[in-house]
């Protein structure tokens, strides 16, 4: 049976934790690249993710989830009307 390692102290003299290193790295990236950088990489990630989803599931997937969303909205509108909310859509 494998032995359990002793818990590692949060800070050892002269060393930093992984959390602290990540925080410092993130702050440095933000200083050197600015908010536009994060916007750009987020946009690229969304495009790539959308392409993968489209290839994996096809157009029927989008049709199905769109229909489900529409049905949910319709249900919520009807519930609001029954509870005395607005009568106009």
C-alpha cells in the first residue's frame, strides 16, 4: 500500500505556493497585455468551442435546444399571466 505524504506547509522559507504563483502570473499578464487581451482570447475560445459543438452534435442539436428554450419561455409567460402579471407579451 502506498504511504500517504505528509501535508505540505503552505509556505516554506524562500518558496511560494502554487496559488500565489498563479496570482502573481495573472497580475503580470494583466499588466502587460491589458483587458483587450482577455477579450480577444475569450472570443477565440468561444469560436473554437462553438465549432467543436457544431461538428460533434450537428444542426439538429441547435434546433432541439432552441425549441426547448422557446417552450420554457412560453411556460414562464403563461405562469406569469396566471399569477396576475402583465397580459401583454
